[in-house]
């Protein structure tokens, strides 16, 4: 086999300066690597764990139990107006699902570059692949936890409607939100390991800043509070989840604000990441 | 133009001191504090790991690259394989570049051999269909057949290496970059790897081969680049380049010295000054006799006291096999006598006994470290010297003796039955 000069791709090496184009086509060419890295993360996560993938179910269920006991029974928090108090477990679980997806994806994406530093310094491939696949690895957990939600809905007799299909774009939004923030943090973490220390706190604080244990009703409807609150994209995602399940309180305005915030964070995150990318191999 | 695989012009790469070798992480606090210094000027400054490197490689060439540790070979390969950007200069690469920079990059210990083949193939840029097609061939080549569904963390290092090389060798890129993969593995496997690499070259692919193993360089390449202190020193037919490399800086009468700018700043407070081979009469010499003892001395200075310092030597064959490692405080009593070595100028000297080494050429390396604390300085190829076996045991038979040592053993012959 010989190579003809006109068949081969030509690469130009030169110092990169200023802002770099995103080059998403390059990312597409390496889509199989995204698949394999995601698959590796999933596969490795539950190796040598007796319960294996069972943890993906156990974690949100335990959270739900704790929330129900502490926030509903002891603290007396109520679900959205119109949802019976007895449904608090479903109410909180519907929020825990996207929240845990978001938290897991954000946490893994943030440390992904540093964790894969041996790849960064040895082999070329589009760097964006690393946080992408780290974020996507949470989808499998989400899927199993979602089956639990189906069980809860049957048990508490929550009706299944076509509105449930809205969950698909909402899951995507939660994932993109995690990726958007994750891109910023991953790139920063290469240079400042402080990020790694900050992330566990950040994702915990983020949960309290989202309507997971409590209802959006507790935020004053008058004044700018709801708009400010909606700057947290998870507020829109969670409100959307509850609307798809219970059919009450459509999240229209909140959701638009959430989408807007995610787009801004994602696009800026992508460019920031590409800008920092050329120094990863030297800094990590 | 069209039959060139690689063309680079005035390639240079500058590193900020401190980012090299991950010596330490930059923290937010460091950045904030430099922000308030004059214009964020960085302490320590910058160094050029590579400077003004220009060359062309025709398609189908197997090009050797040699140079000491830290000469800039790895930086050059990283730029060519797009892992890092050059600071200056331009380059043009025709074809996919497959790197074999470090064997097993991207292998995950928890995954099985089979899983790692697919993962590693994808990391190296292969399509899944392509890996599937070559799967059996890869397994055959690696000789790990029956363990293919065992997690690689249970593999021996040899199996691990074979599997990793097998994946990379089946990558079939137009340009294959091989960095020092042959330093490990048994002789049989090395032969197989070299064979695979010449196949690759015969298919019209281009190979860049970096090694400290001069015999592999000689066997495999026709042309070689010599890199010294970040600059392209020589490009010549391989035998000439190897001669130049082996003679360069080495055989200054059995002595190697370090100028201040040759020592990385991370080495401080340790600074090597010289390493010498001392023959009869304590003169530095390039060639010693195996039948006479000789001395090795390392001269260095400390700009500050070092706790637990040990200064030692490595002895290697020129093919890169270790023969021994020894430190000046190996003797526990001596180590207790020097818990802290104060600042000052020192010589650590040892005697290599007679009748130890076989004839041939050897490489001496030095290391200065505090166990489990820090490695201050290491140069595995500080000095080359020759051992002459005149008068050694067994010289009545003019055959080469296998093995790096040639001890004079006390044989007895007993008659049991007559």
C-alpha cells in the first residue's frame, strides 16, 4: 500500500494567537472517541462495587427519603400549590433527578482535564471531547434513577401524560448547563487547582439555590426576585420537570431565562476553553 | 513539494520556568500576587526548550532523532504531533500523525485487554470499524491471547507493553512518531517491534524514531538528526550522526562538566560541576582496563544545606541496560554521619573494583536526591567510557563474552572419579 499525496490531510503548525475558532467539525470527526471515553467512565465507575449500578438508584432514593423526613415532616415544607402534600416524595424526587444529573456532570467535567492529564500531554485530539464525555457519563445513572421515578408515579398514582416527552429537552438543558459551567471550571482547573477544592461546595450550594427541597412558591412573586432566581438555569429545568409531571405552573418565563443563561455560559465557555486549550499540555 | 511528509521552519518553543516538569502548580494566590508585582513579570523568567529548528522529511523516510535528556527531542515530537503549539515558527505535516510517545497512554487498569484495545485505538484516532477489522491481528501480535478478557491491572509489565505497542503499531498513520518505546520489553519483542517498524517504512510511511539505543537507531534509520540544547546540531547519514553524538561532550578525556546554564533551575540548591572517570594516577581518562580498579568522582556544590542528600551513579551499557546503581550514602553508618549536608563544594568518589566489567562501552549517569523527598538532579547519560579487557579472564579465546560483567571467579576442578 502506498500513499498518494493528494489523499492525505495536511496540518499546519503555527503559534496560535488570539481567539480560536471552535472547529466543531473536528469534534464530530472524533465522535467515536466521545463514545469510548464516556463508556470508559461508566464502566470504571462501578467496578469493584458490590452494588454496582444500584448506587445510581440508591443515591437519589436516599436523598428523597431524607428530604421527605426532614423538610416535609419536620420542617413542614410544602410542594407547589395544587400538589397534595402526600406527593412530596414524588415532588422532591422529580427535582433530585435533574439536579443530580447536573451535579454529577458538573463535578466530573470540572476535574476531567486534570484527571486525563496523561492523555493531554501525549496525544492530540480535540480537547473539548474530554469534558463532553465526562458530562455525558452521568446519563446512564440518570436513566436508572428515572425508572424509579416511573415506579413512584405508579405508586402515588400520578398520571402519565404526553407532557412527559418534554423531559427529553429538559434533560438536555440540564446537561448543557452542567457542560457550560464545567467547561469554564475544567479550563480553570488546569491552571488553578483551587477549582477542584471549590467544586464540592459549589454543587452543594447550587442545590440549595435550586427549588429541590422546597417549592418555587417560597420566592416572592412580586419584585425582581423570581427573575434573579431564574438566573440559575436549574430553576427553570426543575420547574419544567414538575410541570411535565403534575401539569401545574408552566415554567414559561423562568425557562426562557434559563435557556438564555445556558446559551451565554455555553458559548463563552466554549471560546474560553478553546482559548486556553493551547496551554493545557504545558500547564497541566 | 508533494513528496514531503514534514516541513518545519524556525520552530521554537518557550517555556516559563516552573511550568516545566510540573514542578509545582500555580495557584490562584500565586497569580494574584504576581498581578500586583510590576506588570505581572514572572519570577524566574523563560527558557527556550527548542529554538530555530528547521528541517524537511521526505515521505517514506525513517528518520532518527538523538540527543541527551532535556535536549528538546520530546518537545519537538509534541509539537509535530500537535500536543502543544510552537511559540514561533511554522510547520506543515502531510498525513495523520500517530504517536507512540509513551506506551499505554490511555490504558485504564480496570478495563480488560479487549476493552483497552478499543479505547486506546479510539484515543490514537482509529475508527471502531478499523479496530474491529484488525482486532485479531492486534491480539496475535501482542501475544496476550488468553488474557484478553482480564483487566490489564493484572498484566505483567511486559504484557501491558506488548498490548499497547500492538495497538499503536496497527494504527497505520502516514507518519508514525516513536519515542523510546524499545527501552523496555524483552529482546524477542524488541525484535518484533523493530520488524514492524521497518514494515511500516516499506509501505511508504514516514517514521520519526527517537531513542537512546544507538544500535536500534543504526539498524532502523538511514538519516538522523542530532539535537543539542534545543537546537538542531546536525543532520547526517545515521552512522555519521551517531559517531558525532557519541563523541560529543562525552569523551573530553573522561570528564563531563556542567555550565550554569545547563543545569535546570529546579535542581537548586544542588548544582553538579563535573563527573570524571579516574584511571591510574588519578588522571581523568576515557578508557579504563577491566583488570585494574578505577575511580568515579562527582563534583558538585550546594548553595544551601540539604537533608538526607544522596549523590550516586548509574552504570548502563550504551544499549541502555542498567548494570548497577550506587549512592555515596548507601552505607547506613555513612548516611547517619551526613544527615544534613551543609552548603559548600563537595566531591563524592568511589572505586569500581577490578575484574567487574566486561569489555565495551558504558554510560555513566548521576543522580542527586533525598529519598522520598525530592530528586534534585538526574542525568542518565552524563559520560561515556570504554572498558578494555586486555588481561581479563578468558582472553585466551578471542570470542566476545555475553553479559556486562566479567568477574574473575575462583573456579575449582575436582576429580570425582577416574
